[in-house]
C-alpha cells in the first residue's frame, strides 16, 4: 500500500479526531471513577495498615465492591491515593488512550498491511473498529486495566524481537502481578525456547510479589498473599455454580456452564429457561476444567511446530498470540465484558485475512464461508448486543444467555480457519 496525499490527509484528520475526541471522552469517563476507585480504595486501606481484602470499598451512592487484584498493585497506587479524586482516574484514562494507540501500532507491525490497497486498508480499519468498539469503550467506561495488560503483553513480544529481554520480562511480570491473565505467556515462552526471558520473568515476578514485605513486614505480606489466593481460587462457589447470582456480566467458561448446566439463581428476574441439563458441583468443576484443558490443548493447532522451534514467520506468531489471548478470558474465572478486549488481535487478524483471501481467492470457498459466517456471528452475538444499541431488556437477555461467550466460540472457529500458511508470508520467523 503506497500512501497517496489524500490517504495521508485522512490519517492526519483521524489522528486529530482521535486525540481531541479521545481526550474529551477520557476526561468524561475518568471523572466517573469506574473500577479505579476500587484500586485506590485498596491502596488507602494498605496505607492505613489494614488489609485490602474481604472489605467492602465504597464506590459512591449504594455501590460497594471488593478488591481482588494483587497486594503489590495496591501498593504501587498508595502515593496516588493521596491525590484528590478524580485526578488519578482521569490520568489513567489518558494512559489508556496511549495504550490503545500503541496497541494499534504493535498489531499493525505483525500484519503485512502493504498488501492492502488504500481502500482495503480503510475498510479493514473500519470493520475492525466496529467489531471491537464495544469492548474498547467499556474499558474506558469502567476505567479498567485490560488495555494496559494487553499493552504489556504485546510490547513485551515486540521487545523480545529486539532482544531486549530484561524490558520484555519486566513488562510481562508487571502484567502478571496486576492481573494474573498475562501468565499465559509463560508456557508460550517455554515452548518457543525463550529461556532467558522466561527466567527473567519468573524472577521479577517473585521479586514483585515479595517486595511489599519491605513496607508491611514479612508476616503481613504473607497474610495479604494468602487472602489474595483465597479470593481468586477458581474453586470458590462464586466462581463455580454460584457465579451468576450477583450478576450476569461474567462471560468466562465457568459463568457459561453455570448458566446452562446448573439451576443457580440469576440477578435478572427473567421468566426464561436456559438450563440444558443439571449437574452437581463436582461434575460442574470437572466439565469446566475439561473444556479449559481442551481450549489449552487446541493451542497446538496454532503453534504448528515442535517444541523449542521458532514460529514460521511473524504472521504465524501473531496468529498464535491471537488464539492464546482469545481463550484467556474464557479459561480464567469471573471474566467480565471488559476482559474480552483480549479478543482484539484476533479480530484485526481475521478481518485482514478475509480481505486478502477474498481478493486473491486463495482460500477454498467452503472455508471462506465458514470463516466469514463465524466472524459475522461473533459480531451479532458479542458486538451488537450492547444496551446502547438494543436497549436494556435485550441486553439483559444477552447477558442471561451469555451471547458474548457464544460469540467468542465463533471467533475461535473463524480464527482456526484463517491459517496464515495460505497467505504464504515470507517474513522471517520469530
């Protein structure tokens, strides 16, 4: 793709709109506080010498919530907890704007966008944005951490390519101690024979976890870590059969199975049945773990090489990472809508793939139909089911029936069909 003067003008206009519009939006959403109030509340408790766990943190009005992130994350925020509200929340919203922009650059670096015409590039950008807009906006509305976590992971992979192993490991470790999901990169580094960054990541993670002892003492830090482990234990009732009692916003595998295979109560007073078959707590845990193991094992389909071998090329690397981050919010318990921003790389890749294969007709028609239909079903089930488009009642039905989870299953199908080997990319492996 050779940029014409008109294309450069469009990009400049878009960049200006992104900066101006994004700044206004960041201020508006940051001023509301969102979930960042929870993190700052936890930091305030620690600054007073109290535990930040098993305590209801006031968010305003009649809203309270508990803190479930790591002790070190709340410790990082202690200095910021002394600033007047909503200073920190607004600053974090601006940081999220940077992460969003940087992620677009990082994702684009994996895709051979030069193969797209100017028109195809605009179409790719527009469709991709439409498919993930719901999850991007929800992260800003909730002043959440997902953009930061995704940035840590993909910036780390970028730094690995440049052999900046220490920086890459620091980013992964930082992501892990904020919210454990980036730990999915640990087995990937092992499989790809990245032993040095793997070792650095483990060491730095351990240092992060133990470092609060320098402030609170060894005993209190161990107590905090123990409380944290108890709260995020995936076998807790609130993460198993009782997952939907306090809210239907959980769309991980555990929330999906609880909806369709238990008779647990719902927060929504809806006269609709969704139970397919009743199973007890023991079989529930078995079924959830079997599905989790299947999704993890299916990673081998995307890896396509023996252990300790490099990826075939950078597009193949991206394809693998797309799948790993697509299943991440499914396999971890209690993942809500904002966590499904992890699907963004898969969406950008799949849309790109379908544009190229449609133009060059290099994908068999049945496969193209399956991929296109699956992506469309993802759009219908996961992207269009926001209350801003379909209203509160239909949105409640969507959450009740876990359509985001169903849509994610279809995205996995589309991603599996879109094998990068059909594109015959010639860039060097990673």
